[in-house]
């Protein structure tokens, strides 16, 4: 019930365009209401924060290897973008907010600008980032801005007394700030009010798993409970686990698993957890756009919820994600909510350019795909378009809620060797947010890219 309420609340949000400034442009192209969120580039390690009534996501930026730019078979990360959204559907890319060549102390040959964070205090935005320093070693730097999207001005030197990666800054209700970071173990230190210096010596957080890599801490508070969440290698890939405390510096008690290892085998699973408009969300990454190489990753988001005792319910990763999709947009049904056990499969539209996205294949009778949370609003939509390709031709039907639910439309799929848009009238038009099921009728083979109502 809570998710439905939140979705209804979010459906009326309008995209708010920010003023252009000298630091660059932002775009809404190649962003999705489904997983992954960003389609035109590789993104990872997302830290989500709520600033100015919007979700801002600060990810790291994976880039493909090229000669003279990083090393093969490893992470190559030279800059940071920031993305924002009011509705978790339309994501604005505000462009590059920091590059390794703009930070004096960073070794610009290292391409090691890994998982960042950003917080707001004293009227300023503080962006924390790890990198390899000139002369060796890893440091954590700070860049400061008047706006959550930059421009950010980096401090001349990294934070003194800190050697590690994956910074997370937690600001408690009393205004005290704490820096968490990792280097084979997780450390915590109190910050001075200037947010640039330590106010205590870093201390190791004890009573965490003793074996397997532990990194990427993210800390939040809910109902007086402090949650320390982190990736941990229990077997081979990382999974998300958490511990809790009544004090931000611990001691912490291990509680359990937030999300199991990626079924696709992505080695890392850096994350963040945020509450927005009364709903909690988990942001993380997988290798959707690079299935054969998990150093080029893509940001995702899914719903997160709690039990009555404050423990976290395990999150099952989805392709559908959390955004509400306008019925008049191109609905990417290959990012499904559910799918038939047989006769349905997903593959790339173009294996040489995975950023173009996916298609879904329906083969034979009883094949179907379900796509939830489509907003029909109050518009009197009269027809539907289906982009498809089929060597046999065929027929698909669009139903509400389930395979044998109310029929919206029957769409004849033309026999063709090229992608075509097929058009059909809609029998009845629902209002508000609905779940759609597309079924294949007859013993045919059809491939579908998207559907859209008008």
C-alpha cells in the first residue's frame, strides 16, 4: 500500500529545468525510469542524497580502456558526473563536476577516482572523493560548492590523517559529522565543523566480518538506530550486509544481508540508501551494459523497506526499477516486472553497442511479459504503437494486471525483416497508474522494442 501511495504522489511531478551556467550543460537523454538508470555512459558506486527537494546521485564513472588511458582489465575512472531527479524517472546529467586533472594532489595517470559522497552543511556542499596521490598512497579529497551540481572547487591537499577509499559522511541530528571510509577494514572519525579536518583519530569499527573484503561503507539513521551498511565478499562476488548501533561510532552489531550476490556475477556492489517522499530506496550497480566485463558498471535503484523491529527486508534486484512511466512515452517492456517461464527472453538490440538497450522476444503460445506502474493520467488515449520485428508476423494483446485481465488492445505484428511500428486502437482507456501484460497469441515469433499510447 505504501508504494502505491508514493507512486501516485510522484506521478504529477514535472521536470524542472535548471539554469545553464558556465560549468556546462545537463541532459535528460538516455536516462530511464527502469534499471539501469543511465544508458549513455557507465556509472557505478552511486551515493544518493536529497538536496533542494530532489534526489541527487553522485556515482563514479567507469570508462572503457583505450591506449594511454588506464590499464586493461581494471577500473578506469577519471572524473565525476552528478545526476538529479524529482520523480525517479527523468534523470538530469549535470555534466562533469570534477576531473582528476583539476586536483593538484592527484596522480592524473592513476584513473582511480572511485566511490564519492556529498553532504550539505553550513550553507555549502562538500564533495568527498578518493584518489591515488602523487608520490604514492591513497587519499580522500574534498571539493566545495554553493550548489549540489557544482561547480566544485577542490582543496589543495587531501584530508590529513586519512588513507583509504570509499568515503561516506554522516551528519547526525545534533549537527555532528562523521567520516567513514575503508581500507581492508572500515574506519570512522569525527569531523570538525569546517568539514575539512578530522576532530578525532580514525578508529577501526570492530565486530564486523573477519574474512572477505569489506569496503564501501554507507551510514544512515532511522528511528534512533544507526545503520552501517557495506559490501562484503562472503564467497566470490560482494553482497550487501549491515550492522546497527545506538551510537554513530559504535559498537555495531551484525544484523544480516540487505541484498545477495549479483545473479550475473558482478564482483562489486557499492551502494547507498536514502529516504525520499516517505519511501526508502537502495541505489547500487550491476553490469547490465557490460555483461562480459564487470569493470564497466551501471547504476540501479530498487525499493527498500523495514520490518517492525527495524531490521531491513532483503532487497530482490529488479530490471523494472522504481520510476513511474508515462503511458505516452516509449515503454521499455524488456525491463520487465515479470515474465513467462517459457517463450520469453531478453537480448541487446545491438550487441556492438549495448547502450542502445534491449528487446524482448516472445515465441510460441502463452509467452508474456508484465510491466508495472504505467501512468495513464486522465488523458483519453485512443491508440497504441508497438515497435516490433518478426519473420513470421503475429499478434500481441495488451491486458491490464494479468495475462487474462481486461483487454486494452490487439495489435497485429507485420511480417518484416526491419523494425516497424505497428498501430492499433485501444478498446478501453484506464486512468491512473496501471500494470500492463503483453501476450503473444498464436505459434509465432515476435521481437518487441517498446510500446507507447497516444
